[in-house]
């Protein structure tokens, strides 16, 4: 699913963000900047920036009271959301038409 988040902290290797629903999300440097980039994350993001990303992982811990959401914010990956949906359906062994309508609407958002 494509979501927006507000950057709340920027570290050397990741950014901490707040999703619209209040959950915290992290974005590692490699999921924002190109691998060959010499840029520092702190030079690209500031606290308060609104970013768009695709939810890559949702993990629970501490007796299901803690969620960790990881985002992918690379432009190329967001523009290829259609390929992501195809790969997701194949990995789950389902027909791509079975993917939730909410996620298909996100496809239109990512291609805008």
C-alpha cells in the first residue's frame, strides 16, 4: 500500500516517520537514496518533510503491542507499483485481480 508519512527524526542510516494513523515507520537509507549515492540522508530529509512510500514490511513484537512498519520511498519502485502487485500476487499464488481494491487505487496514486 502507498502511504504518506511525516519525517520525525533523521539518523545516519534511517529516517523515523509518523504515518497518518499514528504508527511509527522507518525508512532505511537504501530505500530512499540510490545505492551509489554519496549523499547523506540528513542532507536529503528534514524533520517535518512529508514523504510517500510503499509499505514493505509490518512486524510485531513485544506481545503484539509494538508494530514496526518499514517503507520503501525510492521513486523507481513507486513508479513500478504495477510490477510490485504482479510479483506480490505471484508470490502469494493468487490471481492479481484478488488484490484489495484499496491497493489498486494506490496504483493510480503512484503513477500520477
